[in-house]
């Protein structure tokens, strides 16, 4: 009988997800999600989704991300484990380039992420909504493909 590999821990899964984003492998990144996982953006500005429900909605939201933001690195990554072994709090910066303008992209994030059975089930992304006022950063998906607030 072949040995089964245990699912990645929440910190390891999160680190793996960042590597996939740097590799622009959005399909594999979406594959890390539970079928019914939710992604929330508590500070989403008007016109941006506040909540995505299910892997397909997350896929729709992220589908064209590399066409808008060319990520180069995630410096200052800090992953804090919590009293719930399924949940981590992440502090990080994403740096890269805005594809449309060639200008720099530098965003600070705090995320509260819950993982079950090696898949993201809940991801609350606290990002700075002022950053999307820069030209070329509007990559919101078609509303028909995702749910909004």
C-alpha cells in the first residue's frame, strides 16, 4: 500500500501558495482552495467584490491577475500561528510591477486564513483599497462570475 502524504500545515500551504503566485500559476493556486471556500475583502472599495463564495468564484477573480500585476517577491513575510491550529494570521508585502503602466507595485497585506484538510476554506484579505486607484490596477472580474457584498 503506497504511503499517503499528509496535507500541508497552514503556514506551509500559505508559503506554497505564494510560490505559485510568483510563478503565475493561477490554476494551481486556485487548486489549493476548498470547493466551498470563501475569500473576503473587508476593505474593498465600491465596485470591487467584498466576498467570493466557492472555488469557482475565486478562480474568476484571480484568472487575469498576472495580466495586471507582475509579482516579483513577497518580502517581510510573517506568518503567525493562532490558538486554532487551522488558522494563521499573515503579514506581508507584495512587490512587483503594474503591467499596464510599468510602474512599481508595492502593497502591504494582512490576511486571516483558515485551512482544513490541506485546502483554504476561509481567507480574509485586508489590503489597502487606495492602491487600486493607480492606473492599470483595476482587474475586478465580471460581476456575473463572482458574488459581491
